[in-house]
């Protein structure tokens, strides 16, 4: 069972502490989708957000795509996440949420080949075997025009404090911190920015993929002439206190707490080391956080 399905997982904290995705990602996605959907603008259209969690991307898509889709559905295997998503949806009557799994998606779609867009934000690394998910997507999407969009993020870094990169790396990976408490192989798949989740060109076309990393960002700052354009640059300004809350949304932080009961200690040690290394920082200091990102887009054949 994924940590996100545990009854003790704090879906509310997840909901407020995780980053929202940038508008540029949604604009890019819509432009991609509309390239093959110009003539369909007046007929009913349907979007499914798989692995929707508390509705992080789903609610943002309602805001950005409200004139483009008549109805939206968020599905997730976690009941606590779906409950939180339902609570978070205070304003969109055409949005609903359901407990359902990515590899049985066609069971929640009333009609085969009737879905216009399927999104999977920060969850495709859990969909195993990935080929089964793709087959389900293919069954659901409209042929030729239906869009699949997958994206993910990982490895936060404090943009202006490269000297803290190692501490962040160790918090995530060290054996005596959260390293062994991530569920595999999902975590490694995400660390590799979804390299293993290949979109099958036999059943999809117009496949696009782009990664953007902290190295790209720092290179862009020091050398704007070589700027790597990506619609998915994920940054968030937050206090270190907010960042602390964000750490508590990691599945490995929840797992370590379940197994050893000392997540508070691990997190406290991490901040002690931060303050030791950069004494000017306090829990109230605001930092700019950037995550490595990847997105993949494709259309059903
Ligand atoms: C890291 S959360 C991402 C939530 C949200 N999409 C976001 O962008 O923040 C991953 C979610 O995927 C869900 N999940 C994991 N495996 C799944 C599967 N096979 N089918 C559907 N949802 C799944 C988990 O329950 C969890 O809510």
C-alpha cells in the first residue's frame, strides 16, 4: 500500500504544502491539445486527472481550462486523498472525484474513447507496469485527438544556497535519514525524471518530453544567452518553516515515522545543520526553492 493511502497520512498538510504548477505549463499543455482539437470546441469535452491526490493539479486545471472542458474527474487509489480533494472543491460543480486506480481507468469511463485529456501529475512513477497504464489510457482517449500529459518533480534545492545542496541530497537519500523509506522502484523512476516510463510510439504519436533541472536554472542565471526554455520551471518562495511542513508531506517521512517514530528528530537535525552552515538563516527566512522537473505529452493514435 502506498503511504498516501494510509489512514494516518496528512492529506490536508499535503494539500497546503506542496507546490502548485506554473501557469506556463497549463498554457503549453492547452496549446498542444488545441492543435488537434480546433473543430471540437463546441462539443462536450472531458478531462481525467489520474493520481489526483487532494486535487492539486485538478483544481488548477478547473481554473485554467474552465472554458475548454465541460467536465473533469479526479481519480486516486487513496480514500484520504479523495476525501481531501472533495473538501477542497468548493466552487466547481462539473468536477468530481472518485477512488480508482490508474491501471483500471477504463472502468470509470462510461464510454470507450470518450476522454479528451488524461493528466497524471507527480504520480506516473507509481503506475506499474507503466505499459498497462498506457493501454488503459489508449482505451479511454479519443483516437487522434486525445491528449496524455504526465509530469513530475523531485529533488528540491535552495536556489541561492548551493552550499546547502549536499544537506538536501543527504536528507533524501542517506541511509540514516529518509533514503531507505521511499517506496521503490517508484522513487528511483522519479529521480531519473521518468526515463523508465516510456510512452509507447506504437499507440501514441506527437510524443514530447522535456526535463529542466537545477543545473539548467543556475546555468541560465549565469549565462542568459544559453537560456533553456521550458514551460515547466517549478519554483516556490517559502519560509524554512513552510519547507519543514513540505518535508512532512514526503511519503518517506511518513514511513519513517511509522517504522521508527523519529521523523521529528531527522527533520530537527537537518535544520540544525542548515543553521550551522548558513548562520544568517532562521526558520522565518524566505528561500527560493526549485525542483527538477519533467513533462511528457502524447496523443493517442
Ligand atoms: C505525490 S501524489 C500526487 C498528487 C497530485 N497529482 C499532485 O500533483 O500533487 C501521488 C498520488 O498518486 C496516487 N496513486 C499512487 N498509485 C496510484 C494508482 N495506481 N492509481 C491511482 N492513483 C495512484 C497516490 O495515492 C497519491 O495521491
